[in-house]
């Protein structure tokens, strides 16, 4: 394993630890902020490994966490935010098979 991969895995473990730690948070805002840092670690982790879709999806999670961490200022409960994030996730799904040309695989039944 190359040194960059080892560093990426360490950063990935840090992200995992942050996400696990977030469930010990006493307040909703603290939970969201800890998960924000967990997603940020995963953005770096997937970026270093070259997993572009993992990086994109975790970037969306960072944006979502920022939105909800500042819910008072951003009116986070508005239905437009829900529609926007659904559109972003659907768009990233489409990117997977068009731009990144990943093959469609169906589960073995």
C-alpha cells in the first residue's frame, strides 16, 4: 500500500470516529457540527483515493450539515431545500453513469 493510501485510510478512520462520536452529542446542533467534520474528513479521504463520487456525495453532506447547523438563518425547514437536495442527489446518481461511465450492476437475485 502506498503512503498516500495509508494517510487516506487514517483520515477515513478519523471521519468514521467523528460520525460515531456524533451520537454522543447532547444537542442537535453539536450532533450536526460533529457530523459535518466527519463528512469533511470523508471528502478528503475519498479525494485522496480518487473516488470522485464518494467525494461529491460527502461534499453534499457537508453542505447539508452547514445548512442545518445554521437553521435559524437559512430557514432549513423550507420544502425548497428538500427539493434542492433531492435534485442534487439524483443529479449525482446520473453523473455516476454518464460522466464517470460506471457500469450499471444489478444485484444477483
